[in-house]
C-alpha cells in the first residue's frame, strides 16, 4: 500500500460533519486516502499521499457541507518550540522580501501558550529571515497554524490557495 504521509484539514458546520465525510469520500473517489474524525465536531483530517492535490480536487468538487480545506505542509506534535522551528523552516523559503504575510493560529484543545504569542514569535522570526512585511489585513501569504489538541498542522498558502467554500445550511422549517 502507498504511504499516506500528508494531511489535509477539512472543516464543516458541527451539525453537518457526517455530510462532510460523505462529500470528501465522493470527491476523492478513486484516490487513496483515510478520513479521521477528531474529537472536535466539524473538524476532519484526511491522511493522504498528496495534500495539495486532494485540496484542489475538493476545491473544484461541488459541495454543500465542506466549509474549509487546508493542506498541511507539516503535521507535528503540539509543542511551542517545535511549532516555531517548523513554521519558520517551512515559511522562510516561500516568503520573499517583496511579499506581505500574516501568521494566524487556531487552537482547539488546551495548551500552555497563547495563540497571539505564538503568532508574534513566528512572525518576528520570518521578518528576520526574509525582510518581508507583516500585513494582518490583506497579506499575500498566510502562515496558518492549526492546533488540534496534541497535534499541529502548519500551512503556508498564497491568498489564491486558501480554500473557503459556501456551506448550505439546512432550513429547519423545510421539513
């Protein structure tokens, strides 16, 4: 069997998690992947061979329950120092002096550090390594840190690579 070493985060509204699982399975039919539910409703992990390819397939597939698709460049243990090292390591080669960037952290679960402190530390190291400017409002590139309890995913994405989809909410009065 092929090695599944990459991860993709898929989010759905909490009440539509199972619809999201079905949509991932339908969209990726014929591909080799494994869907893992997390202990957080509406947060799914897709273990696969090529996260960016799977993200593109999901972006182009018509869905109603999938809200966000995020391919991880790194998927590591949740440790503040390790997150900083890995985020800087994956970011610096992708961010140039002419780029603007922002670091954003979403925490699910408990940690002994604050998201904002992590964002600032990583951002300062990226500025030091690239000379790029921070732009929190409309950056060219986002360094996205997704802490999911004991594991953390890191993504470095250009503005056009960020996948957000419209979710169709079920109308409770339609039944």
